[in-house]
C-alpha cells in the first residue's frame, strides 16, 4: 500500500538527480513482485493466515530500523488508536484477499486486478470523504472498470472465484487508503505502517493454533524472506519519495506488474490471455490518465503524508 509525499513536500532538484529515486522505486517494485512470487510458491502448502503472520512479523524488523534512522520512536506516537484499528482492519482484509488471489490466478493478472483499487477510491470518495468527482475522473473510472471486465472475462457461470477474491482485495485496499487519508493530519507514515504490521502479526498469530503448518527447512527461509522483503520494499519506497517529487516517481508504480508478468512467465509459464492483457492495459492507462489530469489541475492524485511526517523526512539517516 503506497503512501506518497506530495509534490510540495518533496525536495526540489534537477531532472538528472531524480534517477536514484526512480531506481529506488523500481527496486521496490521488483522486491514486491518477488514477495508475491514467493507467496504464490508457498500458497498451496501454508494457510493464508500463516503467510500474513510471517509477512507482518518479519516486516517489523526493517520497519523499526527505518523508524530509528528517521528520528526515533517519537514517530510512532498516535493520537487516534481507533483510526489505526479501522485502517488495519481494511488493510488486513486486503492482505488476506490478495494473498489468496495470488494462489488462484496468474501472478500478472492478480497483480493487475489490484490496480482497480484507485477506481474504487474514486467511487467511495463522494460518500466517505464528501469529495466531488470531476467528469474526467468519472469517465476514466468507467473506462477502467471496462478494463477490469476484460481482465475478468466472465463466462456463462459469471466471474471466477479467483477474480472475485482479487477484486475484494482491491475494494479493501481502497477502504484502507481512504482511512489513511483521514489520518494524514495527525499520524506519521511510520506510525501507520508500524501499527498495521503489528496488527497483522497479532491477527496472523491468532490463526496459527487452528491451521498452522510447521515449515520445512527449505520453506522456513522463504517464509522469513516474505516478511523481510515486504518491509524492505517499504523502506525503498519511502526513500524514493524522499528524493524526488511524487509526480516523478508515481508513474513507476506499474513496474510491479512488469516484474510480476516476467516472474509468472519464467517460473510458472503463465501467459495472460490477449483479452486479459487488453484489460490490464486499459486499467493502467485509466489510472495514469487520472493522475495526469489531476497533476495538471493541481489536485494531488495520491494521498499526502501528514504534516508531522515532513519533519521526519528532513532528518538525515544515521550511518552505522
């Protein structure tokens, strides 16, 4: 789940100096794709609750490292525990649905269906945030959902169960991001990420007595890697948005799909059908169009970090 510094908050620098930030973002996308590939590899052997547990527990290690290097544990202070609870509930639903979908669909298709989340955010913005929806956003959303329909390509029996699970994950992601938006004025990004990972650890641990499978010596390092990669991706993502404006970095969000497509093709010989590829292209294009129009209109197309986070981003990382 991406939390982005606004254009005003990001450092002003020359175009050439943006290359390291883009590199961090692309590396973050690659790390996330590898994490999902590992989840797909183990998904048939371990219950999703156990996957959520290792993803959350071992992600806490790099997250706590990042907190220490960005200003210390003061970043974890919270004034709204109830808001964190609501955000974590939606985020955990997203994890459970998304991890399940990865095991049921081609890796590229499952990843691409997650890009329906911004479309759902636009639909939910009016009832949940009281925001108006501009005509171009409404048109882009309608076109985007047309792409989702192509990806799903329902047959006479309707949507497949894998597609329905993936779309449920996209809805949950949208609700989680809306919750984050409501928290932006009082909560730091690190607090949001930390309490979400802590919640995932606790909820995932609660499922272990009922369904846990003792990992083999071969699978144990893979399970640990899933969590560490998730936390590392958050560090790389945060670093990229510290080094360049969001308008420079955000378009590379879709690099995750490219890496997921390549991993699915090379490891599992998965090739989405042409109609699915057309739908993926339409969904990505509709999201990019929304972002472009809102940048031109001066409307932030991504959720800003709260003002308290701006102080933290100016603190130099300590060197060991």
